[in-house]
């Protein structure tokens, strides 16, 4: 069982060409900000999932398998929605 889990982890990380990007965002204060940012990212075909953590000012974007989002696109999406990006991390 343990070997199976390790194998599955190795395989999934090798096959995972999706990205997870975490942007630190200034200026989000309410649920309308959250839905505005979510909508902006969902317009991008590369985006699988968006999660906005209002309390911590973090926007987490998962791309679809095989799709990438560069920092400039992430920044542009957030800036165009009316907010400021202070940091972009990838994991
Ligand atoms: Cu708001």
C-alpha cells in the first residue's frame, strides 16, 4: 500500500503539468472583490480553478493540465480587475 502511494505520488508529480500560482493581492475587501477576481481568472482558458482568500489577501490559481500562466498574465488579470499584486509565488 505504501509503495503504491509513493508510486502514485511520483507519477502524478511527473505527469502534472498544471501549475499552482499564489498571488498576494492588495485592495480586496469584500465578497464583490472576491467574485470580481474569480470571474476575471475564469475568462482565461488556462485556468482550472481560482480560490480567493480574502482574509489573507491571497489568490490561488490552478491551471489546467498542460496549461501555464506567466507572472505577467497573472498580474495583468488582477490589475485589470482593480487590485494590486505584491508578490507571486509558485508551488
Ligand atoms: Cu469588495
